[in-house]
C-alpha cells in the first residue's frame, strides 16, 4: 500500500512527510504576517528576488560571458584575466548597490551623519585595482612563458 | 514521451553533481552559523523587546542574554552579518550550478515533485530575500517599504523551511556525488584536461553537448573561494576594526573608527535639553534627580568595552561613567530585577529594558566620557548607557531617566 502511495505521489512516505512539514513551517511563519499592511510588498520582494536572479541577473552575466569568450576567441588565459576582475567588480556593485547609486541617502545620513558621496569613486577605484592586478599577473605570465620558450 | 520544446541550452562543461555538491556542502556547513547567530540576535534584544513581537514558537528557547563575555554580541552579530556577506558569492555560484533545473520540462512530474518545487521556491526566494534585505539594511536603504526586522526574521524561517527539506532530500545525492571524484585529484586538473562529469540523466546538470572548457574545476572553485575572500577583505573591517577598517571602502562603517548610530539631529535632541537644564531622574524607593555635576561627583569607573550593532559593525572604546549598580543602590534597589531606561529621543529605540544581570555587571555603566573626553552629542551627551554584550541599539543615548525595579 505504501509503495502504491509512493508510485502515485512520486516520493517515499518519509520524503512526503518532510516536504509537507517544511511547507507547514513556512505557512506557520507566514501566518504572523497576516494583517501586516506591507505583506504584499514582502511577497513581491520575495518572489521578485528569485525572478530577478533567474530571469535578469543570470541571463545578463551569461550573455556577457558568452560575448567575452567569443571576443577572446578561445584565448583562455586572457578570458579569465578579464572574467575574474569583472566578476569581482560586478559582485561588489551588486552587494553595495545602494551606496554606489546613492539610494537611501536620508536614512544613511540620519544613521551615520555621513553622505553617500564616496562610494561610487571607491567602487571605481576597487574595479581599477582588480583589473590592474589581473593585468599585472597576465603580463607576468606572458613574460614567464616567453622566457621558458 | 518527451516533447521538443525551445529550451535554453546550458553548455558549461563544469556543471555537474560533484561541483554542485561541493558548493552545497559548503553552504550546508556555513549557513547554519548564519541562521543561529541571527536567531541569537532576536534573543539578545531581550524579552518583550524583540522585533517582531509575536512569533509564536519561532524562536530559540528564551533565556536572559548574558553580559559576559563583553565581546559576545560583537562576535555573534559580526558573524551573522559578516559570514552572511562572505557567502554571497558561494550562493550565486550554487545557483549558477543548478540553473538548468529551473528550465526542466515538464516542470512538474508528480505531486511530490510539485511539493519539492514549492520548497525550492522557499529556498531560493528565501536566501535571496534574506541577502537583499540584509544588505540593504546595513546600507540604510529602505526602498522595500516594509519593516526590515519583521521581514528578515519571518523570511529567515521561510528560508529555514526550504533549507531543511532541501538538505535532507539532497544529502544522499550529494554524498554519492562527492564520492564520485576526489577533491585532491580534481585540484590538480588544469583547464586543458578538464572534461565534463559523468552524465546524470536527461534532466541532469551535466551538459549533453558541452562547450570547450575555458576554466578548470580548480579554477572555478578558486574563483568562488577568491570571491568569498574578496568580500571578507572589504567587509570584515567594520567588525574587526584595525587596519582592515580602511579596506571596508563600500560600507558606511568603514569610514570611521568610532561610528555614530543615529545622530543627535536625527533624534531631534534639542541643545537646550542637554545643557545645564538636563537632569537624570532615578526612579525607585528612594527616587533621585541628579545634575550632570552630581553624576561626575559619584565614583567613576572606566572600562574598555566593545559596542556592537545589529548591522554587524562594532568598535571598542574606553568608557568612563557611573556604574549602573551604584545608581540602582542610590535609587534604593541594590539588586534590581530590571531597569527601564528612557532617552530624550522619542524614536523607536528611545527606551530599553535591561535585565538584573546586565545592570549588576561591574562594567555596566551610565557613561559620561569616552576615551577621556566628554561624550559628543552624537554619541549621547550628556549620558549614555553602555552594557557589555548588549546590542548597541539598547545602549541608550541621551538618557533622561532610569527606573530600577525590584524582583
């Protein structure tokens, strides 16, 4: 009978119980938001975070990477010497977006007594350092390879 | 029967169960630390003061937050925010590694599969929601327009639900995948010798027609690990301080060795209210009203203590002032069960209740000075509470009254 259940549902009773228990936990947590006037906004940001990642961020960085690979014509070391600093700069931009694009200036000022002016320049500087270091390592690698030849 | 549908083609030769499992197990080990330290923060706010208020059973067993060691909250909250940020590149890499699963067709094959996909939405939506709200909060960006505390706390439990079911269901698969190749051997394979993992089925992670490799698995792991080190390098300074603080160039708390949280202007503290007219009201059986000179006449205590914020940053300073336990004795409650502190600030954190243990800690004080000079207006002049291991937001500034309550 249990194996019949498993065949009909696609999972073992233990797995089904686990899935249902975890969904129940999430529903129980969500229960404490009922009546919160901002509930809809929370749901939009929750689903939006996943959708923006899957349908915007992922396609965008994949397309950029494909373009890079095509432009570098299979020159593997060169690809990675661009890829690595670009990912580092992109990660920093993504994580520290609010400061870099100056979003939330009033609350930032109230909390810290400081404005958001320096972050963009800091990010540009950080990006320059990442690409600069990568270029340096690339040149050293090229030089070493030539010496060995 | 399978239908030919226009699908996205995933051609990276690196995707496969082994790589996904390495990333997954990393998160399986590290994320519980972020979760537990986050739940501890809820406790650290103290009974009746945690936000959101009513969470039913969704909290760690209630206990009085200790005031020893003094660096306790600095470590737990620094770890919560710091490790949370360091794991962002690992989370993104993990999502990259499993993205083909998102486009599997048909999307649902059985009732259980539908349930599992539901828990995956909790997992992926949950982790991204926690990362986004957490990162925005530490940068004081509230564009989301809801209570950060409520959303981040409830969101955490939704994520926990997805995380537990995913970990339990996938652990056997991950174990098998990790055994399929040796990490040590993998770390010796250069890009030229990199080939895809063994096929894991028609809807698997391994690309059926992989593109030529442009990176080895060693390189991919180094890239993710390097990303984590990079994030650590530009964020750890806000918690650890020292020379690392200068590297935290994108964080508000990398810009000062003694950051301000909520300025006197933002709290609408009127200079007239903190001048000679200021009085400290002590409530208890022998209620007192003290001027600042009266306070300065009392026995002064100096201690080097960290002050740590829920946003993960902290700073260690030399505080000087009157011990809270001396003030409690003065008010006629030598062994208080609690103390209720009120500020001139009418804002949401303009009051806090301290436990008896926190009041009686010999380093807990109403500070008048920091580093040998008077407190500045932004740091709480004329007087502020400083209690070891207490969340900074409860180290009330611009104190106007303290009510000591007996057991």
